[in-house]
C-alpha cells in the first residue's frame, strides 16, 4: 500500500511541475519576453554543470568508502587473494578512467559553453589523437586480459594429485554432495542409474562407489586441505557459486566440470572475523534455474581435520545405504 501511495505522490508532483513550467512559459509569452537562450543562460548552465560534477563525484567517493566492503566478502581460500587482487586492479583502472572522463566531460561543457562572440573550431580529422585514444585502451585491456588469463590458468592447472575429491550434484532445486571414500575415487554415475534413494545416479555395480558417502543439507570439509570439486547437473544448467571461496563453475547436464581449491579459514574463524556468530559458508546456484532458484543452497562447514574425521565417521557409505 505504501508503495502505491509513493508512486501516486511522485506522479502528482511530476504533473504539477509540468503544469507550473507551462504556466511560466505562457506568462513569459504574454509579457513579450524572449524565450531564446542567451549568454547568461549558457553561463548559468555551465556553472551548474560544474556543481553537478562535484556533487556526482563526491557522492561516488562517499558511496565507495561507505559500501565498498560489500563488493567481496572475506576470502577463505588460497586463490581468493589472487582473485581479490585482480578485482582491485581492474576496479582501480575503471575508477581512474571514470574520474578522468567525467572531469573532462563536465569541464568541457563549462569551458566551451555557448557565447555570442565565440565561434566553434571545425576539425575533420586528427591522426595523432585517434592513435592515442585507440592505442592506450588497447594496451591497458591487453595487460588486464593477460593478467586475468594468467590468474585463471594458475588456479585451474594447480597440482591436485593429493586433493580430496568431492562431487556436487545439482537438480531443481537442490544440491547433493558425494564424498569419495578411502580410495579417493568416485564411483561411476549416470542419469540412467537414478532410482529410489540413488538420486545422483551412482552405478550400483561399480565397486569404486561402494565407499562413497552421499550428503544432503550440510557438508563438512577440513581446513588447509586441497579439494577437487566435481559438478554434475540432472536437468538444466546450474551454477555452483561459493562466494567466500572465490569459486564459480557451471553444472551442465551430460558433462562433468571441476574446480580445485584449498580452504584457509574455518567457519569458527570466519565468525570471529565477520563478528557474526551465525555466519555460515554456503553453496548457491548463480543461474536462474526456475521458480525456486532463490532457495537452492547448501551449508558448508569448514573445520579442523580431527573434527572433520569425527563427522565423517558418522556418515554412511553407499554400500551401507
């Protein structure tokens, strides 16, 4: 109801303002006053441009210092610092270019405002100027892209020989995890094997899957240990998103994707860092996959190796049912 009242009030104010401006135009015409723009109008508009620039850039600076901590949460993986560094450099370049272009834009609007005795210079072509504004952005973007590709390649090509294998299976609108057993090998899985409680489609004849453990709702992982996460999807394309681990990977029906990482902070440590006693790591779906997409999440608990082993001992294997 309040929203409707606000919309109605804004609409009435806009209509009123339009009518007032129309009355002023008619009154000016009845008095024989000219409506043509003069040097005084141009000068006033030029100064207003400068004032608007100061207000806009000032509000941007205030917003940045007031809200920038919401851009990225505290990183909790080894590669998280690299992602944050890449983000900081990219944002630094963008903000620098933003300030330069906006200051030039509004300063030119003020400096070259209309004047009765001023004539505009006509320049049809300037090779040097075009080379400058083509070459500089090309070099900057090339460096940023090369740096980004190098960061991505470093993350994706890390040695995962001793990594613990965990699979996340996506379906509307649910996540199911499968932890590889003592052999650290996941059993074969395919949608053809989905039946009853076997919701992820593990081959019941594959011995490698007998010691796999299927987890729903909440999964635990040990801190400081490398993990190789594998992703599958049953129905549509989902996107596995771990904001604090700086990871995101599409889950595509019919294929397996993967991402490796090492968690560096336990859930308890992050609760102290954030000052939030209810903090939890979460796995989210970052693709709009249907009506209940917003509710597709899974809690992740990062803990010590001892606590993890105690929790793992309580979980049943696929063979145990």
